[in-house]
């Protein structure tokens, strides 16, 4: 009588209004292993199950002369934290009616079972209530040793037939039920399958170097991920600005990139078209009095006695001329020549002989002896 009342209480529990609990996103999958041979004394609940989806096998190859071992397992993602107190499920197979094809079967973890009359025929269900919550992410909850009817046989999990729902009940207070919609199927001489839960995809704002923002998953983001569930409207990303470098060049980059490269960010809204960066002084052609040329800064050219030729000039494009000016000889004659070639008094660069500014020498009366000396 107590077992009946407990079973009715469990049924009332799993029929309560559903809300997401710790057992959400779980699956009821299948696993078979052709290397395991059925014996009546073996504990098949102790058989180690795969630790990840890739290890589960849903392809059976045992012939009709030997039992096929099949385990029903629940699977939760490694990031989940399940706590199962009750499980409700059904089986789906095409073995003929009657018990002849089932050598043996049983529940694991010592539950209180409440199977449908006719279990485990196809289309019937079962309910298992555990004496203590089970917190394993992967757990075999039922096993079968079955003979097959032919090469097209199959055996798998499904919803509980009368409610068309499969459920996990958790250990919270009050308990919360979570529906299961992911199942598996073992097939003989065919390709079986298991439907495992997929990890949830968390998305958020991803900021790129050009200031654009895209809502992406963290693994997909190739920029700065701002966190799960962040948004791009309004755009939370730092915008690039004009960055001025000591050589006068300009790049449109994020402020932190500008500073890390030795530049000076120009502030929000600035850009490099046109270039707003201060240009450093550049060398220009510098001509000297001897006609030589050097590419120097204008200030350095002047300090060395040269003449700057102007912005954008170089010694390759400028022909430095030797300056000329008026040259006065000792008798007052004036000629235009260079300072170097002048054999008298050089009046300065750019001076002219018109009018003649050369001083006239002073004449004196010569003695007879001076005159005769000129002809000796």
C-alpha cells in the first residue's frame, strides 16, 4: 500500500506545471557494445559508459544467435549540474510482441519502478524514482539483453506513451520537472543515432579596431568581447581617431593603439583627411658663396653663412651661382667679377659699376727725376 501511494505521489509530481530546472537540456540516449556478452550473473549497471558523445555507439552487429546488450543513459552537458530524483521514459523498437526477444533487463541505481503493463514492449513506458538524488552528468539508468528479429531491427528511447512526454524530476523543493526531447536509436546493420544536447551559444558585443560593433559569440569574436548579452545599439565601442606621429604622418587608429606606437591621439571625431598633424621642418637647398650646396634646415643654413633656397628645394634641383659684384682696381677702374677674382676692392655681392663708385686716385706733379726713372 505504501509503495502504491508513493507511486501515485510521483505521478502527481511529474504532472505538475513545468518550469526550467537543473535537469533542463538533458537527453536519453542509447549505447551498445558488441564485445559485452550477456551472462546471468553479471552486473550490467556497473558497466562503464562513455565519457563524451563520441564514445557512444548506436550501431549493433550481433546476430540472431546471441543477445545484444543495450544501455539507456541520460546525458547532460559537462557544464550542467543535474540532480535526478525521478525519470519518466518510453521505449521504441520493432521486436515482435511477447517476451521471447528479451533475455533480461533491469533498472540501475535501485529505483522504485512503475512500468506500464506490457513493459518493455514497444510503445510502453516506465517511471523510476531513486532513493537518493543522482548528480552524474552521464548515467546508465536501464539495460536490456535482446535477441534481434532480423537485419532491420531497431531499439531506442522515446517519450512516455500516455502523456507523450519524457521527463527528469530534480531534487529542489518543491521539485521541478524538465522535459526531455532528445533520444537515441540502436540499429542492426544500419546507422543508429543519438541526439545529444548542444552547448548554449552565448553572444555579446564584439568591438573591432575600426570602431564597428558586431553581436557574436566569444569564440567567433576577433576583436574585444564585451561580455555575454551585451549589445551594439548604442555602439559601445571606442572609436578610432587621428593619430599624429613625430614625422608628421597621420593614422586613423584607436587611441590606445596610437599611444602604444608613440603617437599623439587628436581626440574624438578627428580624422586624417586632410592631414591635421604638424609637419616637422625639412632640409632645403643651401647655397654658399663658393657655389657649393648642402641640404640643410633653413636655420642651420643661415648660421653657416649660406642662403636658403626655399621649401621643397634640394641640391639636386638648384644650381648655386657664385655671387658677383663691382670690383675697383687701383686706378679707379670698375669691373664685375667674383670676390675671389677681384684684384682690388670688392664692393659687395650684387653691386654694379653703373654708376662707377670706384674712388679716383689722387695725381701729383712728378719731378724730372721721377719721369726719367719711368723710362730706365
